[in-house]
């Protein structure tokens, strides 16, 4: 099927098939890519409107029990200075985020079980008592009892990237994780009533465009409400240090195709894309992104949360300026999942 026919089907609200998605991802001609980007922008405005939702990110611990082969937080990276924020520090940042006009806080860490069920429960409860923020958790693979307890005391969303639907690549990049177990947790999150976010990396070693198409079909089939796709960037203190980083341009194309395939799913303009691609956040908003997560981690800790090196930094004022310069609107609600 020609590109024009695929885009026409997408504009008509039809679910694209696997081969049609691959056709979009294979597009290399700049003019044809522009047609994909224009379609993605039009569908963003049609399904989601001009709002861009801001979510305040707090990276509260860089300890991790896992040894993912690409990630600077891996347990065996003994060159990294580790930190943990106190409960009081986390709640204080939450109050600051609300004062800055944001409606959602994202609590993210490595897989750090020092933060017990009870400790995270108290943090969630206190944030809910002191603010009106929606709470998103991104804590890795946690037990069902923990996930259930946190939902019951007020956690609204949970982010757990599936990374890739190719089980062989998953086993290579995450040698101490189980692909089936991770997907099972995503199912549990849905059953518990969380608004679920997932996503993956682009241009992993051995990854094909077919794999990327299958990633999008996975998100659509499992009715996941937010999907973050960013370029693979290896850390220098990991076994994958010799592999090249992913392509910023391919990542931008993947974002646009994600909007075309997933329609109402929230898509963030990722920091990884901004790191690889000049003016990456602006360009992401032009091709399908409708979420940005400004970083509110205290500065003394922020530089130590190094999943990958040279992470881009953008202030809240700069983010708002980019949004308004594109004729978009800063969202005034928490941006709940629409599917």
C-alpha cells in the first residue's frame, strides 16, 4: 500500500495494520516524512486538542538492584555516587511542583527496595494530604501487594516501560529480568485500576523496524494510556558502552507514527530525544507529543541520576515558552488517560 493510502486510512480513523505501520517507519524521503509529520500533528489536535500537559519529575533515588546492560544506574556501576532523598524532601518538592502550577508529580527511582511498602505509602498519603496533585509512580517491578496498597492510598498512575516486545533483545539488555514477569505486572496494574504508562527504546542493538511496529501494536492492544519512546543511549560505565546511540531522526519518526497508530494515547517529548536532537522537544511537539516532564529533582541529586550521559536540561519557563510559541496551550488539568 502506498504512503498516501496509509495516511488516508489513518486520517479516516482506521486502525493501521502491521505492514502499514512498517511502511510508515521505512519512509526515508524528507518530503514523505513531512507528510507523516503533518498527519501526526493534525491527529494530535483532533484527538487531544492543543493542550500540552506538564508533569513534574522527581528522581528521588539512583540506587538500583538491577543490572541492565545499558543503564548507568545498574547495581554493578561502582563509579556512580548514590543518593536517596528523604520522605520530607520528596514531599517538599511535591508542594513546590503544585506552587509552580503543575497538576501531576512523577516519582521515579531505580529499583530501590530501601523504600518499603510502608515508606512509600506514607509519602503518597502525605502528598495527597498536602496537595491536589495526581501521583504517577515509576519504581520498576514491584510486588502486587505493594502496587495494590499504593493505589488504595491515592497513587493514580504507574509507568513501567516494556522496553521492547522482542523477547530475545529484552533478555540481552535486561539479563536479570523476566520478559513474561514484566508484562504480567503491566496486566496487574490495569487490573488494579492504575492509568498505565509503558514504552520502549528505539535503535537497540539488533532491533528492526518490525520490532518497533510490534511495540506500537503492543501499546494499542493492551490499551496503555501513555507511551514513552526515546532513543537508545548507552552509558559509558556499562557493558553496552561500545554500541552507537540511536538516531534522533528515527526517534522523531517513531513518535509521529506512534501518534498516527495510537491516536488518544499520551505521548511525551522525551529528554533522551532532546539530548540527541537539537530543539528536540519543540520538534516532538510538532509531530505528536502532548506531554512534557520538567525535572524538579534537586540540583545536587539531578546530576547523579545518570541513566545515560549528558542528559539535556530545560527549565520550566523554557518549556512553557516552547509550548506557547507553537500556538499550543499549557494544560490546566492533570491530563488523565483518555482510553
